[in-house]
């Protein structure tokens, strides 16, 4: 399925970087490693993967955490009303899932991921050591530096509520994105206290469409 067209031109947005060299670097690193291609998912890749995975495992990365602090001016918001999405940021730890890409499909999968996740070159793609029940794997993850213009820092509850009410982009609203991520984490038995807090706040906007995730054990 083709991605919806981007408007306005992405190269006018704050912090824009040409995604092509970043993709080339990721492909080069993967080839040099001579290892299977693994992808680490911590938010939408948990519930909307859009590529075939020949193996998937719950995984934990140390030194990085899931943070709802990245402006989205394309996928979940607009230039006039930026939304929010999760990013992987330095500090703490994060439990998600790793996916091994089918041999021979690596280039196709990375190109599709870049179209979806990197239209503005916002993320710093990194290869992170992920602990899984079957041992460690090195996986590609999309991280955000604190210095990036799209990093919001801590937002007030009033600011978050306004975003939940108004922000919508080419893939839907910020509120829908948050609710889907929270539901998937709950289904996987992953307890994320900040995600649960955000969901309780979101209930003030749309209690019928933003259910509080069930309590679950885990990191």
C-alpha cells in the first residue's frame, strides 16, 4: 500500500535532514555486520509492523526509554497543529519487541520503514544491543537526541490535552496512536507507568476511544 502523499514539503520542516544518506548508512552497516537484520519496535511497530518477520521476541534495551516527547508534523499532526509520537530517548530502559527480517527482503523492508518513519529524517537510527529470552541480538532502532528541534521536553497536562483534542496527520490522530500503543503494550503484558498516566489523562478527551490499559506485570 502506498503511503499518503506528504504536504507541505517535508524539507521545509524544522530539523529536516535528507533521509537518503541515513538509509544508505543503515544498509552499509547491516551488510558489514554479516548478521540477520533485526528491527526493534517500541510503539507503532508493535501494532502496525507492515513487514514479514520470520522471528519475533520480546526484548529489552538498556540505556534508552520510550518517551512521548517528539513532535509529529506529518504522521500524527500537521504544521499548524503538531501532534506527538513516541521516540526512543537516552536514559532508563525500554521493553518492546525485536523482529528478524526475511533473508532477501532487507533492502525492501528498510526502504519502506524509511518512507514511513523517516520522511523528515527526524530519527537517529542506531544499532542497539537487545536482551531477549533467546540471547542478545543487535537491532536497528529509531532514536531521538535531546537536542533535536522536534524534542518537546516535558509538556503540561493542559498542552497534552489540547494535542489530544486537535492533532491529526496522514496516519490519523495523536490520540488514536497513543491508545493503540497502550493497548498493545497491555496485551503484551508490558507495564509502562507513563503510558498509563497519559491514557488516564486522555480519558478526559475521549473516554470511549481511549480505554485505560489493563495493569500488567513487567518492566
